[in-house]
């Protein structure tokens, strides 16, 4: 029997269970039938953050950013490229620190951009400052 994973749908937030072997086969949500991975970071808010943090069996990499932040804007294309390289082994999300101030404060975000890598609902590692896509991928892989 193969190992199965729980994955939260980025569209409807339903929790899907699928065999780990199917992870790279472009799986679709059993509820809304949309793809579970798009190759793009998810915009997370206070409501969607918790299920992705606690119900996904794959690591979650979150970019805490703000629209007014120059380095955040510089890193945005690199983070999007990293999503294409890291999915489906890692889920990538973005939290707008201006729109989600309580969420950001809960993780003690003091400078942006800040990347936090979570696994099984716990913070594994944190990195502040803008990174290139290869550096993001290398950093994540070094932490897992």
C-alpha cells in the first residue's frame, strides 16, 4: 500500500487525500475538480492560511510581503518561478502584511520580505531579504 497525502485545494479549501505516487501527475480536487497545483504562489489570508498550514502533508513556504516594499516587488517574480520549481513537493503562498496585519504579527514579522518554511504546522526555518529563484529553491531544499 502506498503512502497517501492530504492536500488542501487552493480553490475551495477542501482537503484531498491522494497516493504520494500521484503527486506529480497533476492531481485534481475531488470536490471542485480544479488542479491542486498551478505553478503559482497562493494568495493566503487569515481564513485560508490555517488549513494550508495544518492540513497539508507537504511543506508550506510563505512569502510575507507588502505592496509598497521595493525588495518584495523585486522578489515576486523569483518567488513565482520558485513555485514552478518546487511544486508539487512544496506549497508556496504569499501573505500581504498590510492586509493581514494580525497574521503577520502572530509570526513576529519585523522585516519584509520574509520567507517562512513550515512543515507539519510548525516553523522550520525563516529567511529575511530578497532572494533569487535558485537561492529560494536551494534554501528550501537545504531545510528539508
